């Protein structure tokens, strides 16, 4: 297990829940480091490393990147930044209970899990609105519905696993109102 003496907060929310926006604000206010598994994977692929080349091949084949590869990237990012960060926001991870268990064995326990709770119809409308300007191929109704189904299928077991460590944010209001809930949670944790 790594020697991590700063908060490690898992951030989970469905597509269009506002996680990214809120993580940016947490970073600004608290000096935390935002770790997105997608960003870490893309950076490793672009690095030209042996691992990066292996990941490119896996991703090009359409296969999921193995959990141990994702965990190694997260662990390295935490260890490399622990001395200069006030804490870590681990965005979109874990996606299943097995990942949570391995993370806690190999890295550290999470301080709490920040769950952005948003009804499906709100996430759908946010993503469809974003799709008008984003140019993202996955911002269409059919794909969004599949993403929401996948999110729900995998999220409930994680929420059950973490129980009292889950801090729920009702993320349907204005950005500032949502952030007020977030700061109340982070401040209360005394981290």
C-alpha cells in the first residue's frame, strides 16, 4: 500500500451529471489533483512508452483495458503527486467493486465517495444539449440511453460497497448551488 496521507475521494456520477465541472471547482478551491482514468490512459498512449503502445493496441482492438493496467496508472499518478497535492479526486473509478477492493489493497482507502445523483431525464437533456455543440458522436439519444443503463448496472454495487462513505450530492440545480453542497461535504470531512 502506498503512503498516502491526503484525502482520496472517488467521484462517481452518470454521464451528464456535472462531475467534470464540479471537479474543476474542487481543484481550484482545495488544491486537489484531478485524476481521470480516461485522461491517464490517453496520456500513457501518447507517451510512446512500451505500456502506452500496449494500451493503444488494446484500445484499437475495442477491448477493455485490463483493471491492473488502469490501477497501475492511478497508483503511479498518486505516488508521483502525493507530495505536492492537498488531495486527489479519482474521477469515474472504480467502475466495479473488484476495482475498489484492489485499489484499497494496493494504493489506499478512499476518504469518501462523492456521488452526483441526477435523474436520467436530466442527464439525457444535458447531454443532448451538449451534443448540439460538442460534435461528440456519443451525444445522441440511443447511445446516451445505453451509457445510462451501463452506469446504473455498475454503480449500485459500488454504492452498496461503500455504504456510509457515500456522500450524495443532488446535482440538479445551478452549478453554484451544487458546488455549495460539495464544499459542505468536503469541509465536513476535515480533510
